């Protein structure tokens, strides 16, 4: 029983990069980016391909993040240079990424059971391989939180937040909204692709369809985290997103433990997201910001 919950925590941490990427595009830039469905699979597929070619895991992860950034940049350019709606720009890129990922992988599925990972030298915390994954993923997500918190605290980060909050005022202050959007969307999809690579490593295979529904999963993690912690600062918001990813996977694991048919898992995910949206509208004593809407 314990291994099931530790596995859910591991999965939540592996998917946390997806949640951070969605937070960056949706919450910071106010850009509804569907590219994440394609960049998640692109990251997993590219990392799996490189690992089967004897490339070291760190380089494979970096390559996956770079490809995700490139995918996000394409969406940003389609939106800013061609004037295409944000949703449609993401749909166009995601549609193209399916064929690109399939062509890159050479097949629809790449198993990683024969790939040796350097985790066997990590302490297992008395939990076996689950403990090794827990430690590695927790350190990785902690590093991402610190990196993003530092980035969003710089002049560049403040510019990105200004673009998402009030693009007209941002332009009036000399901020290039086109450049900022492209950079922010690229960074968000780099995080998503990195999450795809981590998930492929964790589950032992990469599939060309693994990105379907990624936006909903990332959005669910963001909403759950914000509903539980009600963060009031950037660092706390990033921590809430990671916690939300873990809680979201734990809720799914709980649903399965209660006997839910795996066929109904997508329905359960939608209901969990709806419940989180409703929770986000509740005013909890001592947690709701003063002066907020009733």
C-alpha cells in the first residue's frame, strides 16, 4: 500500500515540470497555450530516442528541453508575427508536432527497460527504487522552483509578468511584448518537454500519444495547488504548483484505490478539475485575501 502512494508522489513530481510550464504561460503570461500537448510528447520521445543511442541522461534531458523551447518559440512567432489567435496558434503547432515526434521516434513507442540510469547509486530512503526516484525528482523540482523564482524576480521576469498583467501598459513602458511572449512561451514549453522526458524515464517508455490531455493535467495541478495554499508570492506560487501536481496524482491514485474503473479515469480527472475550480471560488476564513470578491 505504501508503495502505491510513494509512486503517486513520484508521478506528481515527474509531472510537476508540466504544471510549472502551464503556470508560466497561463498565469504569468496570460496565454492559453495548447502547445504543451505536443511538446510533452516531443520531450519524452526525443529523450527516449537519445537514451537508446547511449546518450547520457542529463544531455538527453537538456536536448528534450531545447526541443520543447523551439516548439514554444514556433507558437510564439505564429501568434506575434502572423497575428493568429493564441489557442489556434497552439493547435497548429501541436498538430504539426505529432508528425514531427513520430518521425523523430521512428515508431509509436520506445521502451526504456534496457537503459541504465544512474539512480542505483542514490540512497533509497528504505523505499527501494521508489525512494531513489523520490529523492532525485524532489531535488530536480526544488532546483526548478529556485531557478524560476530567481528568473521571475529579475527585470526580465518582471517584464514577463507585466506583459501578462497589462500588455498595453507594458508596451507604454518600452517592453517588447512580442519578444517577451516568444521568450516566455519557449521557456514554458521547455519545462513541459523536460517533464515529458522525466515521465518517460520514470515509466520506462515513451509514446507518441503521451501528451494527449497534458494541458488539462497541468491546469489541474495549478488550480489544486492554488486552491490549497492560496499563495501570495511568486515563490509560494511555484511551490503550490508542484504541491498541486503531487496532490492531483494522489487524488487519481485514491480514485483507483476506491475501485474506479481505469476507463473512467478521464471522467474522474475532469470532475477533480471541476471540484478544484469550485474550491478556488470558496472563501476560507484566514486564507482569503482581504477585499476579494464574495
